[in-house]
């Protein structure tokens, strides 16, 4: 992995929730390459350790910390472990999130013939599980809230810090089949803007990156067939990306490094920046 440019994060402590994932592990490596000490938080410790180990193998400083963003006690324990080792966080990347099948419909559109259908495995709007819907909201919004409450307090006390939330294309315009995820990420956008204003007097900047379409472990089976070819949904998405490709994790790093560098973006707060190959700018016509 290469970073597009280098900033000086020497002496900074960064926390990356969901840091074991494809996108957030790349972010963690980029922060470490610029000199930050990085705490890789993940619900599964082995996944966090794999990401942290890859950073240490290239000379960076990283620790794996198991934490569940829906469990305040585990977040508090992670903060205590971090502060005992390195001190309070300067940078927080709220990358933990995702979707759940219980918040999805099976088809893009409701058809009259679906009403009363007994097709096995068919989930219409009327079959959506409220608990599953709530889980997706909690994971994305409440997880972002709770991690920020825990790790930004030290920032507020010192009068400086940076929070970067991870949004989605689904927040800018809802995507078919994923109403819970679309709604949850839209809420993350609103929360980002609210928090940016709320934290403006204590020196904390809050922004969000809205990745376009990237192949991750969460969506791989939806986007690719067993032979590696694109699914129909992947083909439909590609037709709406002017740059004609899915994103690579490295595509996010320039925006990330710009946002966490106070010298470069010190007057930037409350923004949601798409990194999407033009998807959000294209009407499809």
C-alpha cells in the first residue's frame, strides 16, 4: 500500500473503530505510516491483531484492542488501555458499522404479485424485521455516538482533536433493498453536522467521508459470483459510476489524511465528502 502524500502525525494517537475491515485497516496503516500511534479497535480481537501486526511489520506503532461499539463498557476498557499505554486520542475514525440482512428487502421494487406471496426467502417491505432494522441503526449511529462519547472527551478537555465518521453513498440517496442501512447512514451524516457545530467551541473538528462502492468482505457475495464475475447488481452500479470502476481502499487515503491534518483542513468541519468516482454527481442519463 502506498499513501498519496505524507503528513506529520508524529506524537498523535489515533483510534480506528472497525479497524480490522478492508477499508479501515487501510486507513489505520496510512495514519501509522505518517507517524501516528494507532489503536485498531474491532469486535473480534484476532481481526484487530492481524491489522495491527501488518502495521508493526512495516515499522509502524499499533495495538489491537477488542471493543464492541454497542457495548459502552468495552469502549471504556479500550480507552483505559489506550490511555495507560499512549495517552488520550487525538484522532478518532468511526469506521465500525455495516448492514444486516434483517434490514433488507429481497427485491428492488414491490410488485402487486408479491403481496400475499408464499415464496420462500422473499422479504418484502411488509416483512421487514423491526429488531433487525433497529440493529442496523444502532450499529451505525449509536455505535458512532458511543465511540465518540468515550474517545473525544479527552480531546474536549485538551481543546483539540479530530473526528472522522464513515458515511456511505446510501446516505446521499437511498439505495434499493437496504432501507435500514440507507437510513442509518443518513443519520450519521446529520449527526456529523450536528456534532461539528456542538464541538466547535472546544477545538474538535468533525467531518465524514462517504465512500462510493468498494469491494469488502461484507458485500463481496452481493457483488461477485463464485467465478469472480460481477453480479447483476454490481453491473448496474458500474453503469452509474462515471469513472467505470469500483474504488480501491487507497482511493480514500488522500481525503483521510487531508481531514486529519490540522494544517491542511483546520477550517474544515461539518462536511461529508464523497469519494465515489463520480457516482453521486451522475444522474444516470
